[in-house]
């Protein structure tokens, strides 16, 4: 089985780094990934964070497109609940015209920040907000060649020569079904929900419900990955191996990462809620161990595309980990032949 590796980078700041230095490290990592043969470089969206320097993936992607030449680039993802689907379509059509056949649009259901940031982003919305699923349908109206519905006569110009690939990022079978019925690719957020029973359900649900063009059909997996010469060092990069989700009484679901972040988020919550503790999908260790685990997941769930997200902050060690990851997957493939 051929495995393609991509990187999901969140622009996480190391100690004493300025935001500018952190963003430049992301640029350097994209160049490095291109040089050693990674398939795609994804950038995330997080708001009002001291540690994560990435609130505007559409802007960062434009800079990355100018600083690289061949690697595929994608948002991982645009938090669509905050924005006009028409505007998002326009932004990515501009990017696709600037970097033809290199841009993909990944969208996510999460807010990408705490409640106060969400309120600031959505301050102009009416009380009854459009559902995420309706926004996804609207986005597809503007990014596909056959618009329909009330916007049938409206196009998000400049139109690209080729349709921009679209992916939905999520960590449940429900999200997989939404992506499948929309006819778009799906990235399973294993780094948020590492329960293999859920991964299995999502994989089967996507396969059973997919409609549309087979060229858009793609089930990918995003995992936390860290490699070091010593397994103990690699394991130590991951502060916690659990992921915390908050389910509010109004139905909103928010992945906050850790219990500490959950406590901070809940300080501004007045409605009832439920805390759900999930196992994070973490693959750490030496090269051989990580290579075997990637291939096991690929074979078990028929997945060809993997996104690696590393918690390593040090620029040099981060690049070394990604170098070892590529070598590990290639070496394990030769062992299995």
C-alpha cells in the first residue's frame, strides 16, 4: 500500500519566540517539507491564543504559495461557522488562480477558540445563525461549476481553471457522513479522537454514504506524531494523551484539548454542559515503531493519506522528526514488500 504523508502545522510558539519568528518557522517547515517530498502542507485556524500563532490560514497560505513551488497547500481548516461561504469561496478562488492546482480548502466545525473570541467573530450575526451543514452546502454552491438554489446566478469570481478540492475535518462518524453526502473529502481528526472504534465507524460510514465524483473521494487521517532517537524523549513531547470535548446544552460541541483549557472555557459558560474525555490519537517513539503503527492503521482502515501534527516546538528537532517519519514509512514499506 502506497502511503502519502502530509504535515498539519499549527504554528505553535516556542519559548521566547516572537509571533513573527513562529510564523517564519512555519514557512521554513513548508519549504523543508517540499524539499524532502511531503505531499501537502496544511495550516490551522486558532483564535486569541498566546501559544498558537495561526488565526488566518487564508493569509498564511498565500504567503506559503509565494515561498514554495510544488507542494500542495491547504487550510486545516477554515472554521466555517464564523464566515460567509461566498467570501471563503472568493478567497480560495483567488489562491487557486495564484497557485494553480496547488490549493485545497479544508473546513472545520469547531470554533477554533474560546467563547469570547467566537462572540467577537460572530458579533454581526443574527440570533438564528445558519447551521454548519447549510453553510457547507452553500460553500459547495460557490465552489462547484454548477451553482444551484437562490444563488444560481452568482459566481465567486475569479473562477479557477480547476475546482478547488474540499475537505471536511472532523472526529466522528456523523462528520464523516456529512462529508460523504456532500461529496467532499474527509480528514479524521485522530489527534482529537483516537478511539479506534470511532475511526472504524467513521471509515465505514464515509464509504457507505459517499455520493458524487469519485475524484473527490478521500478519507485521510490526522495524528499526533513525534519521533526521536530515544522513545522516552519522543513520548515526553506529548503532555497529555487525552482530549477533552465540551457539549453544551444548545448542542454546540467544542474540542478544548486539555482539562485545564476546559476549565478556562467554562468560566464564560452559563448553560448546562457535559465533559467528554477522549483518547488522543498519538504515535510516538523511534522510527521503526512509528513506521509500523502508520502501516498498521493504513492496512486496517484502508487509508493512504496521513497528516502528521507534531507537538515538538524546537524548529530543528521538529524538522528532524518529520525527516525520520518519512524515512520510517518508506523503510517499513520495503520491509512489507
